[in-house]
């Protein structure tokens, strides 16, 4: 390997590391999570075995074992020989154990009763000892947590010794609290009405923002400033960069002040007798207008910068020659400028499609998907599913499945764009050199 | 006789003993406590743990243990970011020791092993636990096991602006009798729409301000489902219940309110700050809020004569199938799982001490929440407060709570999405209910009873 190649590898290493860490690893993890039922209640790092109310329901409904469920759900405390033996091992004072021996055979239905009796022993065990003792006499496994199958089965055997192997397997499956592999997320996605709606919303969002602003308006800005004196052009480009450099929360807050029912629009229109209203959330169409404007004003600046610099690279003699030939501005734009901008347009289209597909921050801050889900785009719905639940149960697995769809769509679109814009030709070696 | 060097040696040994004994019994513990949905008036949710730490330190000192407890407090004003932060920190193994959150989190967090049953660490017979209302203890339990201790209680009543009621022909006596009328089922949600309409026709409130409910998602909306006879779960089966007819009537009530022009179509999403100011200054006629709003109305919003300007009642019945009701959504102190058992014991003790009626009364009065324990009404600070006294008597006996069920969050999301889409006119009530049903069937299967 020659040294320039080595240098090349060296230079690309940091970028490669970033790509792997920030793109490949998350994508792989998303793909893995997408095939699980992972949620807050299952946890991410694995589970345990617990005879919870849910597990009992599972035994009743899916394994047809109502009598087993009934027995497992019973609570009870019993002072017995094995319990006393365990106390000795646990280091409980021998006098207390001796005194407890006098109570052998006694049973208690509830923890409270059992602990009351233990607390009233002549030796007055401390709270910690009371808990240790009651644990040893607890003959119920309801809600107890076991780290391994063996521990669970041992506990089950202590209350129901004669279960079959199949019944053991059922109890293991029903009581497992962690996540399991499943394709259910995709079935669920295909069957719920919200899916189609989010898809359509996403298409509307990307199509309008991209064509109207990220390409269309960006091109208008680039071309108009191209024909301006450089000082004025610099000023206007600076103005259109402001939305991008403002902190998003403040930027959206300004829009809210403009659009809300106590905001500028309502106050201004109120002078003409128009009733004040929340213009942003008044109807689905209103919300879309604001969502596209809010995102478009930020997005337009990137296209503007790229197109402007590409315009500077067009050889001036071409433009002078066309003017000598009597071409109008419009003809210049159409026949000289646009053909030269094919590569930047491809780049901005590709880049912005992908970034719009996954961006939801400004929508979250402005309409939060409202009114009534009409601006809930796919990425926002993914966020709401995976990281937002009023009752504390975040659905990571289902959220990842939704995110995976975005990854697939993104990769597919990138390939389609490369083909559409004839990428091979664009990167072909110029015939003049070599 | 001991010589000097002997004396010195003895002293040195004694000093060393003292130092090592001190080292053996001195203990520095840092307890972190996080609370969700906790604004400035709810500060005692966290401060109570700090007060408890002071008391526990003194108790330990009397038993010869030099225990110092540092309490690190963190309040999250909202719920979403709090639940995100907590679940993710638990996955990262950096969860706080004590969490104050809604009781509905118990089921999913118990399954994931994030929290442990507090009954393994405290004596259920001891003061003040033996004085806490049994129904609240029930709400803090899951599968018959006590996971947390109730931190507060509240309720989500209807409020009426008295001058506006007068403007549409109510006498003072009629307004005073209104809560009883609601309780008897003689004043229903249909009457709410009528009166709201009348207020707007009279011009005392602007269009869309006749009936002004909570502007964002919350447990409050389950009350309307219950007003139309809906049940959230079937405790016998241990399953959630989706009552299509009741849910449809509940959605239709809001669609009707929009059609009648008394509630705005775009009401959801109104900033809460704006909403508070509006309802506390008579811009709305009838609204639905929370008992703790009293602190905000009379404090930050500057409402001087609350009882002279506002009446409050249960949420009226929607129809014959339903009953007037209200919902209590207690916050519970939960104990998170850690490897350091001794530290968990200290955290549990702090929760226990913080439940002391006198300490809890500080929170109740500061934030206008309701008592968790019977003896709290014997504390003058609490019993002399007209709001807590009247709200407790008028509302708490009729309060229900949401079920502790790990799948309730999925159901709740579906309910809310459906309501929002019907309310804003994106779907008809029938479409919304049909979509709810499809989504519930595919996401919860037989974990929910659909009828």
C-alpha cells in the first residue's frame, strides 16, 4: 500500500467511526428492538420471574390453568419447621427462634397479621428482624420476584408440588417479566387506522415543505440574490438564515405568539371584526399551513446557501454571451442556470427528504400533532409511542418498529433519487483530464 | 499508680477507640428524590422527605448512631419528561432512591422491577401508616401488595362562576343548592351545555367560553366516560374494560359542546397558563379543573373572593346510565430497587416519616391537595382551611381512581386520540369509536374486555 492510500484511510477513520457509532449501531439496535415487545414494564436489560396479577391472567386466558392461577394467588404465612430452620441460618437470635417454636402451626392470612404476631414476641424483634422472620414464614409466592427459572420452579413446588412439565413451562412463560421476540409490532402497525394516517401526513409534510420551500423558495432566494449587488445580496441571505440560527423553542414560540387566540393575528384581525381564535390549531388545514411555513422557513436557508454557491461557479462568459444574444432573464435561468444546478438540486432533494422524514421537533413544539392527530407525522408518532406515555409505560419495541419503517423508506428513497438524477454520470471522470 | 506515660497511653487508646467507634457508627447517606408534575406550590412533596431526614437523624442520634442524610431533590413540572427521565435513568442504573409519581405507574414499574414493595421495609401497623385512608392504601397497592405510600389526594371537580350563573337567572340559594342537585343526578351534563349556551347568549362570556374543560390530556377525561356509565376495568376479571356505548356518548358530549359553540373546536392545546388566568378571572362560565387549582386561582392568579365567586361540584352525570362522580389521582411515594439494602431501609423510613399528618398537612394546605390520613383533620392548619374541609366532604367520598394495570397506558392513549379526533372534527364519533376498537383489539387483544 502506498503512503497516500494509507493517509486516505487515516483521514477517513474518524468519519467512519462516527458513521458506525451514530448511524450503523442505532440502525442495528432499532432493527433488533423492532422485533421485541420491549416496554418500560419489560425493561431493556432482561427480566425476572414474577407471579404478578398479569401472569395469573395469562395462565387463566392463554394456558387454561385457572385452578393453578387460583392456588398461586393465595397469600398466607405459616410458622413451620422449615421456616424455623431457615431463621437459624439467617442469623436470627436463638431466643427468638425458641420463642417462635411455641407458635408452631399458626397461620396468618395477611402479612400485617403475621408481622403483628412476630412484633409482639417477648423478645421484641427489631423491624429488620420482623421482616426477616416474616419472609421465612411467607408461604405465598404472589408478587415475589425470582431471578432464575430454577428459583421460580422451586418456589412454585413449595406451594404446588405435583405440577407437570408442561404446566411448569406455562408458569415460566406467563411469569416472565422481560421482553420476548415477536413480529406482533408489524401486525399491529398494519392493522391500526392511525398508521395509514401518519403515512399520509408524512407524505403531505415532506412533499409540501420540500417542493415549496426547501427547493422552490430556496431557489427563488438564490437566484434573486444572485442578480443583486453583493452587499444587498449578503444582507438578504443573512435575514433568511435567522430562522435556522434561532433556538427552535424560541423560534416556535414566536410563531405561537403570532397565531394563538391571544396572539398578534387574532388581535389584528379583531380590529376588522373577525373573532379571535387559535389560528394554528383552528383546523387541520390551518395547522398544515403553519407546520409547512415553520419548517420551510428553516429549511429554505440551506438550499439557498448551496444554490447560491453553485451559481457563483457558473462561468460568467456564458451569461454575458447569452445577454449579447438577447436572452431574457427567464431564458437565462431556464437554459443556463438550471441545467448547471442539477447536482446541487439532487443533493438538497436527497438530503432534505431524509431530514424531513425524520424531523419532528418543530411540529412537536408547535402543534404536537394536533388538531386531532391531523399533523401527526410518522416520526412524531414514533416519538409519542416510544418515549411518551401518560401512564409511565413507554413502548420501545413498537416505537422501534415504527422507526425501522423510516429507515427502510429512507434507504429506498436515497437509491431512487440516485437513479433518477443519474448519479453515475454526475461522478464520471471528466473526459478532458487524463 | 499509673505513671504519666501510662496515662497518655490510656488516653491515646481511648481516643483511638472513640474515633474508630465513631467511624463505625457515623454514616453519611445521600438520598435522591424525584417528583413528577410538581410545580412551585407542590414543593412539599420533596421538602417533606427533607424534613423527615432531619427527624430521622435525631432519632438515630438518640440511638447512638451518627447518621447524616443529604437529600437531593429534583422536581419536574410536567409528566412526560419526568417519566422519560425516570424510566431511562432506571435502565441506566441511576434511578433516584425515592420517586413521587402517579399511582398508575405502579403496575408497569413493578413488572419491570424498577420499584419494590414498600411493605417489605415498613411496619404496616405503625404510626402514621395505620392512619392512612384504606382506599388510598388500596390505590397504592398492586396485586394485593403495598408498593407505595399515598403522598396526597385530590379530585377533579366542576367549577361554576357564580356571577355568570346569576346573570342567567340563578338565585344565590339555587347556586348554593347546585352541588346537591348535581350529586342527586338532577343536574346533568346536558344542563351544563344549556347553561353555558345561556351565558354566551347573555353575552357574559365569549363564544367558546361557556364550558371550558382542561386544555390537555389528563386523568380528568375518564370522569366523563364514567358520567356516561363507562367502567375503566373489571376488578373481578382483573381486565380493562372498553364500553363502546359509554365512550361514544362521552365523545358525543364534547362534539355537541363544539356544535353548540360553548366549547372551542381548537380548545385542546390552549396553553395552561392562559387557561388558568381565564378561568380565575371569570372569562369562562363553567369549567372542569382540579382541587389543587384553588392554590393557583387564589395565589398566582389573584382571585380574592373564591367562595363568593366560584361554586364547585362533582362532575355531573351524563345520562341515566352514569352517575355523578369525580376521580382522585393520588401521587404515591415509591421506593426504587437498589443494591444497597441499608440505604433502601433509610429511604423507606423517610417515606414513612414524611407521611406524618402534620408534615403532610403542609403539602395539603400549600398546594390545596386533600389529606391522606384521618388524623389530618385534627390538625388545625388543615381543618381550619375552608377549601380542604369542604372539598374533602363534597368530593372525596365519590372519588374513583384509575386502575393499576400495566396496559392502562395503551388504553388511555387510544381513548385520548379518539376523543381528540372527534372533538376537532377529524372523525365522526362512530369512526373514532370504530378506530379505537380496532386499535385496542390489535394492541391489547384479550387483555381488554370490549363491550
